[in-house]
């Protein structure tokens, strides 16, 4: 699989090779997709100042779809002006996650997410794989996850941009408090 370099690689790390490595590890587990639909990848910041710096950088590289509180910390999602290209696969969005309060995180590319037609069928077809299924019954955006040596792959039913559009339209986004970065 041919990986193309991306202007953000020098800051975030080589994104296309990260995606290609996760897809190769997934195939080694017996799970491969002829045309994987990867809707986004995630970079986790180690500190709030790093998050703020990268948020500014990403604002110049894409369109902010949403920034909101998820799991007790800010997460911003951008539709990239130049999608990450991995062979024929285009990854259109990047999610930037701030560190969770009280936890230590290593900065870097963390996961990719694939859209699949059925989470239940995926899990049932591969009982040998240690899927994390805690979010399987989530009403808004259910997912299952699989930890691999190079990172995590999450599987969900709809593209993140579609979920975000629905959340914005229905007022479901929890805004980042105005003083969040000063008080954390």
C-alpha cells in the first residue's frame, strides 16, 4: 500500500504510515477490508498547551466541524483540506483529543476509525479477537474497539462527520467552558 506524505506529518507524525500499519496489523488478525472506509484518525495531545497549539495549527489545515467536551476533556474534529492518502484510501478528518484531567498521556497518533455495516456481525464473525464492546449499545454513536501493537482501531456505523452534523443540529454538543484552559 503506497503512503503519501502530508503537510502535517512533521508535526503530528507520519499519518499515512500509521494508518497503513494499523490496517496491516488488522489483516494479520484475519480482518481485512477490500475498500476500508476510514473516516478519521485521532491524535492525542499530552498537555493542554500542546492541544491549544495543535488546535491552532489544524485550523489552518482544515475546517473545524466541532469542538466539545467528551469524556471530561475537549476534543476537536477537523475536515482536512488535504485528506490523508493511503493508497486508494482517503482519510478526510482528524480528531484532536486533549488529555483527560488527572491522567498522563503520551502524545501521538492514537487510533483510526472504520465505518462498517454491522458491529454485532463484526464481533460475532471474529470471536477470537478481543474487541472492547463497552460502547456497543451507545444510542448516538455505538462502536467497538480493537487494540493492536501500533494503536487502536475503532469500528462504528456512521462517518464521524455525519454524527457531528447531527449532534450540532440537535444541540447535543457540550461546549468547552470558556475558562477550561485557565482552570485545568
